[in-house]
C-alpha cells in the first residue's frame, strides 16, 4: 500500500512527533510511505528530494506577511500610517492587494497550494491512502479539495475551531471550513475527549466516518540517556515541559504549591518555548525561589532531561477537548507524575487512572492541603519507576503499533 503522509515533520511540538511515529510504524509493517514535505527554502527542497520517500516542495513561510498584517492593524485606520507601512513592505503590500482579486487570490492561499501539490503527488506515486495531520489546518483543507482516486484520512490531533485559542470573530467561519473537511474525508480519527462533541455537531452520515483513537506516544522501555546537567546538586528535581502562559494553561497554582513545600530541596524546572519577552517577564515575576525557567530545548534534548528528572509535572487545560500530550511522554518514561488539573472532566484524570505512580490535585483544592499531599507523595516515591510490562499492558491503545494499525484497518 502506498501512503502519502501530510504533516509538518519538523519542529519541537507533539504534532510532528505523532506523524513521525505513525509513518515509522506504517513503513515497518511493509507499506510504502511518502512524506509530503512543505519546505521554506528551495535549497532544502533539493536536498530532501534526493530521498525517494519524500515529496518536498517550496512553500514559503508566511510569517513576513502576517507581521505586515499586524503592522496594518496597529495603524488604527490611519491612512498616513498605512501608507508608510506599505512603503516599508512593498512586496507584502502588493500581496495584500492581489489577495483581494478573484482568481488571483488562490495563488496565495495555503490550502489551494496544498491541493495542487496533493493532486500531483497522488498521480506521481499512485497513492492508495492520504493521511493528513491536523496542524496546520490547511493540510486537511487542501486534501479535502484535492481531486484523485484514493482513501482520505484526517488524523486530528487538536480541534480546529474549538481549540480555546481562536479569535472569537473567526470561529463561525472556521467551523464552516472544518465541516467541509469532515464531509469530504473517508475517515476522521479524533481524540476521545473531543469525540462526542464532534459527532453531535455533524449529520448522521458524516458522523459515521468519525472514529475515536489515541495518540501513539507511549513507548515504555525505550533507552534514553539521562541528562542531569541542568539540575542543582542534592535536590529533588521536578520538571514541567510544555506550553505555558496560554489562555487555556496558566502556572499560578503550580507556583503556589511549590512555594509552600516545607522540604526546601524540592525544585521545579520549567522548559516552555516561544514565550515573548513580556510574557517571560510576567511569568518570572510569579515564580517562587525554588522554581527555575530554563527556556526551550529540542525534542531529543528534552527527552534526556525528562529521563534525568525525579518527578514530572503535568498541567491540565481549562478546556476538556484537548489533552496535554506531553503527559504520554511522561508515562513512557515511567517516572512519578504530579498532575495539576483545572476542570472537572479533565482528560488527564482518565489517562492517569491506571498509572501506579501519580497524584492528581485540583486547582479548587486548598493550596496548603494540596502541597502537603504532593510533598508526602514526593518523599514516598523518590527513585521509583513503573514496571515496563505493566505500562505496555495498561496503555496498549497508546502504543504506536496499535494506533497505526487501527487507522489503516478501520
């Protein structure tokens, strides 16, 4: 079977990691996997296309244009300011005009570009199945529009229009786009915590194509060299890795808990990338003395740091249709987990119910009481790890091989 996998394969987020995991499993089981690779440099295209398993093409970064739009917004409808902005960024200003002309606008539309490239790839490789990752959304949108005889699968990591971070003025428009993608796919795989809301929003025929599946991120027993160079000596080291300071995930309660620990050797180290200077300054102002912000690392470097930690810290979201997927990396490492959740029905609770080395506290709980419970857990479980075979058995549905087979066979 020839499988075209559409994803952004590079980057430190979990989404590329998920698609790399699925691709690897499909290759391992005898399928021909072609990686659909949008590239921001022509040099990279030439280099990647030397590998016959990669279909690379130039897909210019749109960050410059987005910055231009932000600059226009900052002009507050002042014609003079907008004119100066256009003079400063003439190419972006020309694109701004061309995007508003029918028939020409599609040249710049990301989904239209993906559509054209998908059609070429289907024809070139005689593709049987196309699997599109959910982020960025223009990948499944482009696949939905593309012509060609093949099975179309959308593997949705996060909801698009109901992700809790979208501008409220755009939600209805994006919901309409999302509904179109649902209608045109042959199969859609979504996470259990968003499954019911999705099928309830669709007609019966479309809903019948939607299936619940798990993230293929639990891989216990894998050998990772621990890195303890970031930690102070003679301390109990707790690590939080993931996004912070978002509307759906904030650290204030976590900081409060760590500030209340009586054992002063317990420290928290935070790795969270893509913070602006002002956001980082805001977070640092909240941090107690036993918390350190360490910036960001590559995924492989971060895995080594996690492997070297004594305890791993998870923060739940304020919405229930998204899972902090880093939690599954934590389970793979079999370390004790401190889970702090914000809302009833948080998906972290369901995932951790079978994990033997975890404690969960609600942000509704009195901070002093919660900190005492966590401190007792830390002192009782320092140095412990969960059994490999038990984790494999209890989290079978999260193993890469299980998920990869389910997506193709369903």
